[in-house]
């Protein structure tokens, strides 16, 4: 995930597709696992930004929505470890996620249809279930 973040932050446009594959297909193939809420938030935020940069507006919105939902969790995951897994998101990150989420509402039907045809639904569904636990 850190490599994908580096590609995204350094604006290596020619490697965005590779970053997307690393964080979806390869992540799934290698048994990638997200247990803690802060890990799930990091992943969802990274994917929202990556998908947005790639023009996958609908998918970016779904990841942003997931990250926003995770950010509302304030209780620790373990009774004896009060800080492990707690999401520490700043207002700028939350505001950016809200903007990404809203972008899909302004997208036309045609671009949504094109975007959804580009992604691998099976992989997306597997990763989505990891984030949401469903």
C-alpha cells in the first residue's frame, strides 16, 4: 500500500494503473488482510484518491463513503488496548473524502456506465467485503 501511496503522491501518472492493480488484484492474490479499523480507513482513503486520479469517479465515491463511515467509529476494537485501531483523521482528510463522495452525484449516467465497466467487479466486491465486514 505504501508503494501505491508513493506513486499517487509523486504524481506518476504512467504508473497509476499499476498502483491500482497492486492495491486490488495483487492485494487479493497475495492474501492481503485488513483487520484494524485504521488500516481499513487508510486503504479506503488511498483507494478513493487513487480511483479519483484515474477517473474512476463512482468507485472513488464508494471508497470515500466507506472511509467516512469508518471515521465515525470511536470505540476501540480491543477492551485492553484503547488506542489500537482508532482512526485519527484530520478535518482536511474528512473534507476531501466528502468532496470525493459528492463527485459521483454530479457524474452523468454515461460516465458512470463507462466507469463501472472498467473495474473488475469480483475483485472490488471481495475488497469491499474486507472493508465493511459484510
